[in-house]
C-alpha cells in the first residue's frame, strides 16, 4: 500500500498556491525547437533566482533539452548514440561537469557518457549496473549507483570506474548491515520489479567515504569503503531521493543533509544534527504548489495525478538555492523554503501517465 497520506505542513512550509489551469498544457508534443518556449515560468523573483541554464532528459522523445531561466530553449540534442535507451524513462541522470564543459548522462542498465554542448559524445562506457545517479569525480573516476539490484542476485549498488571503463571498486548490499525491520518492497504496482535496495543516489565525500540513498530501507547512509561498513544513518527518510550532504568537511556523525522525502506530500527535509540532534525539519512541501490541486478529487492521496510528484532532483546552486524537479516542473527553492522560480513544461505530465516526464535536471551557469 502506497504510503502517501495526509498533508502535514512543517514549520517552514510556504502556503502560496498556483492557479494555473492544467488543461492549457494538454498536448502530447513537447517543445524541442531552439528559441521556442519550453513552458510557462512563474514565481519569477529576479533578485532571488540563480540565473543560468537547466538541462533535462525528455525520455519518450529521447532528447536532451536545455533552457534558460526565461524558459526559452537554448539547446536540443538526441540521446547519445551508442545507447539503445530502452529504460531512460526509469531513471536517466544528467549532470553538468564545469571543468570539461560537458554533460554527464546515464542510460539505465547500459552505461554512462560525456556529451559536449554540440551534442557530440566525448566518452562512453558500458555497464549494466547503472541507473538513477552518476557523478564525475575527476579525469580518472566516475561513480554511480544501481537501483535495480535484484533480490538474491547480490549485485553491486555502488560502482567506481576509470576513464578506460574498468571497474575499480564496487559495494554490495550484502556487505552492509541494513535494518531488516525497515525494508519494504520497491514498487508494489510493478510485480516484475524485484529490486532490493533501490539505491538512487551517491555522493563521494572523500576518497573512501560515500553517501548512499537507500530508498527501500528509507535511509540515508554514510559508508566507509575502507571499513566496508555504515558509519552514519539517517532513518525514516521515507522513499528518500537525492540527498545531499551540506557540510561534508565534518565527521560523519556531525553531518547534516537535505533530501526529498515523500511521506506527507513530496517535500524537502533537512536534518538538524548540530548542536543537538533533533527531528528533521520540513523546508518545503510541493502540495501547496500543485496546479491541479482544485481538480483532483482525492488530492491528498492520489500522487499519480500531481504534477510536482515525485520530487527528485536536489542540487545546490551557487547562490545557495536548491534546484528541484517534479514530473512536469523544474524549480528553485531557497533554504528558507521559498519557491522563487519554476517552469511548468509543455507536454510533460505525471510519470504514471505514460508521457514525457522529468526524472532529473542539471544546472549550467551562464
């Protein structure tokens, strides 16, 4: 039974609402021509918005689209040649690499590629144990996770490869002491999905210290690769996505995190470890910003119709804002929980509708 129930707004919840009519976007065709508008921008407060470009994957169209803060399309290129891209709607990541001026793009269960701004593939590695999140570390290393580690197969949930595509390090769930009492099945609506941990994000904190988002255990964990053990847990992070360590320079027990939690609406939460460990605080809840709020009969529980659901991307921007995404929205949120910018993308809908939807987006500075 899905665990998306009652709306409880936290201390910092913004209570504004959007009165956009969803039927104005009832088109199956996405905008994919340079110079066109990709959608409707709202909550635009220039003094608080981080200007730049925002790239995302349109999985049905198999295109990568980049827009500016006004919603104007600046680049469009096809998904990297060399990938069949059969599962990109399941979790294709995109990240910007400033030092190379390239995008890092994953094709779930196939591999990872670096793509130039003209769309040409600069580097491509095949690996079947990749999905949901990958990070470029340096000219030698790329790390990524495998959310679909089959139950009983003991497949890697974390992998590090070098620039010649050799696997130099892996981590399996069997090496960790996961809390069996907190395990829940992955997708109850998809009986063919037998994934175990659904590990959907990684952050390399230090050469031998990583953070993992283990969704099926509702946990964020810090793992010592040297000791092969968990050295910090954040429990009850319901259906956690894309956590980010806010102070990676400190010891694991003093680290704080911001992450997407889907327990009571798709929301952002932040832990409060220092000075005294307290319950995570809710920064922002997407339920207050749903264009379809007044059109859904069972709005509180029917997450399959909401356009902000599920919230996934949590990327810290240079001005301190956080880039977030929903199925049909990209937005910027301040640490105080104010949604200062968003775009509702034309042709995009809730991921359960079988149309184009956003899984991740990436920020590129001007």
